């Protein structure tokens, strides 16, 4: 049980610090209600808020059934929550929402007992992209049509393709573009929208990532 305390320095206040603000501190009573649940380094119980039990169970099942699993914390964007990405030795991966970066870090390190990284500092490994690309190339067509020239994309997918074309600054792709065509435009759009090129602003970057997700493209 933790109590938050407002305390003022009352003994030997150095000259010039008279009237300084109160310092907010906290103290925890240890030993009472001590359980076995995972806790942060500060002693707080790992929170599951905003992450369903099904999300956490899926992450746990993946980590226990694959080899060489590592974790990456992915920060929230304007349209997505913070997510925890697990990548196995062969590049297979799973992504689920978590309550916060700290909750994801503690869940991976203390409950799953696997290495965990910040995706802003440590890039997601190439083996994930290679695995996703192999899977996309070998996946059967989602639908068939008697007229090959008829677009097979949904309206949402067509909007996503147009978004990538616009940000990448390329000519329109052919009807029913291949995965390789989409990846080429996606990579160029990512380059054009990278926050480092735009003074740290992520809006265009997030738009590119949302379009890629709509098309099922690998990260």
C-alpha cells in the first residue's frame, strides 16, 4: 500500500530557498499484501488496463511456443495504442496492445522473461520483414474475378494505395499491383515521411504506416 506525502524542508533551510515549493514524495509500506504479481522497478503492480486478457494470453502463448523470441515496445500514434511486438527466431511475429510502454516492458521482461527493446532506439529486425514478405508472396489470392482488369482491392485498400503514391511522389501503380510494387512505393513513402526529415513531426509518418497496415504490408 502506497501513501503520497507532501513534505516541506523544515530543518536548516539554506538561504535563498525560503518559500520554495513543497516536494512531492512517496513512501510504500512493504511487506503488507505482498503478492507474486509482476511489478515495475518502482514497486507498482504491472497494469493490464487497455489490454484485454485475450491480448496478454496471446502474447504469452506465442512466447512459450516459439524459440528466440524478443520484444519491441511500439509507441502509440494518433490512431493506435501502444503495442508490444514479439518476434521469434524465424521472423514470425505477433503484435498486441498494452496499457503503456512501461506495462509492456514489464510484461515482457518479468512475465515472459524475454529481452525487450524500444522500437525508437532499436530497429525491428529484418527477419520479421522477410518473414512477412515471404508470407505475403505465397498467400493465395483473397478473391477471384472473371475480369482480371477489375480492381480486387476494397475501397479502403484503394485509398491506402493512393495515399502511398501521393506521399511517395510516384506515378500511379498498375491495376492490382503486386506485393513488390506496393513495397517499393511504401519504402519511398516512408523515406519521404520520416520524422527526421520533417522536424520530428510524425503525422505524415503515421499516415504512411496506417496505409501499409490497411494493405497488410510488412513493417
